[in-house]
């Protein structure tokens, strides 16, 4: 759907620096389109409603990390219906969650660490 920014934006190019040439950006208009494109992939939902931590989960080569919006996260019912495929980043009680980009970095790095390091 709507990204809230343009893919040809100069700020995106700066943030991607030297990496944009090494990746293929695909803008899909729905979650269903993503699932149709990657039917054999495992979904891993990342949200504060999850019970297992991101470092206890075993990532596979074909794992899609699913994050919600920064302000609302994922629907609670979705995460609770998929607890074995959901993870959270441990946080101290009464402390706000990390922002979305930091959360993506933490979980993605753990997946890379498990798979490649």
C-alpha cells in the first residue's frame, strides 16, 4: 500500500548508500500479494504480544519477518493465533518499545547471526 515516502527519494538513496545496487526493491500493494509471491516461506511475526524472545526463535533461510506499524504494531489476535511463529524483543517493564527501524535491526541481525555467523 501507501509507503508514506517515494522510492526515488534522495533521503532513501542516502540511507541505502552503497547497498541499493545490491538489492531488488519490490513494492507490493497488499500483504496477500506478499504471501502469494513467497508461498513456501515461513512467517515470523515480531510484536510485543509475543511470548518468546527474538533470540530464542530458530530462523530459517526462507523466513519473512513481519513487523507492524510503528504506532500500532501487529493485531493482537494475529500474534496470539501464531505464538509459535511470533517473537518479541525483551524490554524492561514500564519502558517504551524501540522504534521500528531499531527493532528491525535487532531482529534481522539475530537472524543473520544464526544463519551466517
